[in-house]
């Protein structure tokens, strides 16, 4: 008799506030729908929580996982007998500073969670990776028994959407992350690397903070959007696919979905996903501001530079918002820099040289003023209409 493949389970729980007691009840309800926290940990295990801390920012800005969600998940694992650790490797700056600004350090200190080392790591081979066969993984992940991922529902220019799969990129310490943009400029290769990273670090559980999401110019400079939902799953691909359906984004457009299915990490097909808890339709937001076209494989060597410049969204600096801080120049991973003071006039905002730009969008992602947005060239606009 043919073996019946089990469906991926995604639990949805309504939560319309970050009031701690209400978030705790909602998290408890979500965990119970999946069997309770004790399904995911044994007594005396070390569990590391991995919130999204792209950069230290006030929780109201919706750049980071909210401290109330972080606290509720950590408390639930503590009650199940685990020792709880936490960490992330932000886009730049030390983890502890960013955690403090994001309000997570205070909550962790109050709750007895320990900061894990995400500033340094060790090499780990991954022969089963589809594309990347070894990674340097943060010590804080390697030294724990299990990882619990706490993504934030946000937009992202490169992979359209940042959720559970992308959250694990912070398990790679420091500036090693930016090297992946240089080595894998094609968004589909980059997404496959993210999938490989997930099959290596294998989060035991993902809990997505979608109480307040970020739309528009994410993942740092977009607008907060109330979505009132927490999502729970052991399958990061199914969880992301469900969040995508909620914001009316076809999961097939997100470049992590297909390699995620191919690698066995999870499934994005709705027929293979069982939704438990709340009805998904009540959270649908068809006006959520997200790019709904697939990223073009325009940074691949298959395309000549002039084609890339005709069809790929380009980062553009709004001079009125730019404070000339230089973060974008520092974060640009290519050599020579594609965004720089090319005219040597450092009193004015930097400028982009698009022939050098690999469209990794690290400059847009890290600009502290939200001064960089994406513009589609004419041909890309025509393509998207077709
Ligand atoms: S990071 Fe933003 S504010 Fe700073 S120089 Fe670049 S564009 Fe201007
Ligand atoms: S200019 Fe921006 S998008 Fe282009 S390579 Fe540099 S950081 Fe990436």
C-alpha cells in the first residue's frame, strides 16, 4: 500500500495587541495546537531563540520581532524544562547592542534567557546542501540542542518576502553574510543557499510575529501594518507560504519555495498544508504593499550588464532624506563599491554606479533613514504588465 505523506501543519492564532498577557495566551494556544512546547524540547535541553534583529530598532518600527512574542515563546520553553538562550547576527553592529535597542535584552534579562554567541562561529560541512556544501555557523547555534526561529512578517526586495526561511541567515555570523551576496548574486542561487542553511540548522519550530507586519520598503524602512496574526509551524516553507497567501503574494514567486520543496525542507503547495486554529481567510489583506512579480535572474552571468540595467529594480537614493552617513557605502559588498562618493564630493550624498551593482539591496536594507528605494526600469515595468 502506498505510504500516505503527512501534511505540513500551520497553526494560526488571532492576536491584535502586544499586551504581554494576551500575547502569552496566544502563544500558548498556538503551541497547544501543535502539541505543546514539550513536543519541541526535553527537560534540561538548551534551546536558542532566533528573533529577527536585522538591526537594533524600536519595536514600534516593526523591523524586529516584538519582545512580547520573544518573551512568551521563551517562557513557554522554560516551563517545558529548557534552558533558554537567544541571539542573532544583525546586518551590522554587535548583537548585544542591537538586542538592547530592540527591547529584547531587557525582556531576556527579566526572564532569565542567556545571550548566545552569534558574533563568531565554526565551519560545518553540509554535503546534502543543494548548492552550498559548508557554512560557518554561529557558536550560539552550534552550542545549543535546538533552534527556535522567531521571524517577523516583512517585505524584502531580493526575495520579495522575509519570513521563516530568511530568518536563519542570521545564524551566519557577521560580515560573512555579505560574502554570500557577492558569491551568489542571482536571487535564485541566493534563495537556494538560504534553503541549504535551513536544512543544516534545522529549526525545531518557527513562530512568526505577524501581529504588526512591515509592508512597502522593507525589511527596514517600510510601513508597519496591523495583521493580527501569529503563525506556528515546524515547516518553514509551509509557514512562509501561508504568510504569503495572507498578504496575497503567490508563494511560487518567492524564490525559496521551490528549492525548499525540492530539498525536502517543506512544502508550499496549499493541498499539502493543513491550517489549524483560526480560519486563514479572516487575515487576508489584498492591499498589502509587496512586490508581486518574481525577481528576475538578472544578476546572473547569463545576462549582460546592459540587460541587467534594463530589467532589474535599481536602488535609488532620495537626496532629501539622505544624511550622508555612509552606511550604504560601508555595507556594499562588491569591490569596487557600487554605491560610493564616486565624484569624491563627500559633502553630497553617495551615488550608485549600476554597472557595478549586483542588486543585492544591502544598501536599501541597511540605510538608517529609509532614503533608498527601488525603481523599476521601463522594460521591467513592461515585463511585469505582460
Ligand atoms: S545609508 Fe542612507 S542616509 Fe546613509 S549615506 Fe546611504 S543613502 Fe544616505
Ligand atoms: S549598490 Fe546596493 S544593491 Fe548594489 S551591490 Fe551595492 S549594496 Fe548591493
